[in-house]
């Protein structure tokens, strides 16, 4: 092992040992050309210091492409791994709670959204073709209160530019880790009133 280490050290100490091989540079050129239309055009002579400069430029371009890919990921709706993931949003069920009216049924037609507060719980109840739905109105990142955007019909967090759909699903975020979907609340319609099961 000691002899192998010595041989490796000596080989690494040779002048020019840190320069990338012609094969590596050619392969990098090929991959950059194939992977990005905006990749820098390869220079005609790639030898010695110029070769190193090309590799540096290529690395910067590849890094920028990677950052772009990450930024794109952060700014777009995350892919849902499966339908089960949407169902993974927990239902907030107080162990000491009751059904409490939040809005008259007549005031929540199909397509309607209504914000409510039940003591320590704030949320939004909505109705669409699939029925009634109620979600928490508090961001799952750091608990800022969500605002209903009446144009996009999304729930926007004012703290870190995050948006949730009315079913609680995360739509957009700019955090390193996506916040979880919004918890659901049990909701029903009784005697002309929309009721949510909330804490006493
Ligand atoms: S508190 Fe909502 S994204 Fe940070």
C-alpha cells in the first residue's frame, strides 16, 4: 500500500499531470453541445493553459445549467409522485371538538371560497363539482397566515412566496425543501349551513 501511494504521488507530481486528457475534453465538448444550445462553442485549439481555461468555462456553463435546473424546479409545481401523495395531507381532527357553522350554504355556491376562523384554527372552505372541502389557512412552512388570491384562486403565503391550491396541494415554492400540503378539516353541509369540525 505504501509503495502504491508513493507511485500515485510521484505520478501526480509530474508536470502537466493536472491537465485533463484530450479524451475528457472532447467528451465534455460533446456533452455540452448536446445538452445546451447556449453552451460555449469549442475553441479551435485546446491545448495547455487554453485547455484548462476551456474546462473552467465548461464547468461554469455546466454549473449554470445545473443552477438553472434547480431554480426551475423551485419555481414550478412539484411532480406528484402518485395519487397517494395528495391523500397524504393529514386531516386536522381536534380530539375535543364540535361541528361549527362557518358560512351559510347559500353563500357558498359551486366555485365559491370562504375564509373562516374557529378560535385558534383558521381555514378556507370551498365547493367545486366534487363537493365541499376545507383546508387549514396557515402555511405549513413557518405558520404565516395564507391569503386567498381571488384571481388565481390560490392560497398565497406572504412570507416566502409559496402558493397552495384550494385542495391544500403545494403549487409553488422557493424554499430548499417543499413545505407539506395543507392539512384538511372535516366539513359538511347541515340545515343550510356549512359546518367544519373544529376545536371547542
Ligand atoms: S411561512 Fe409560508 S412559505 Fe414560509
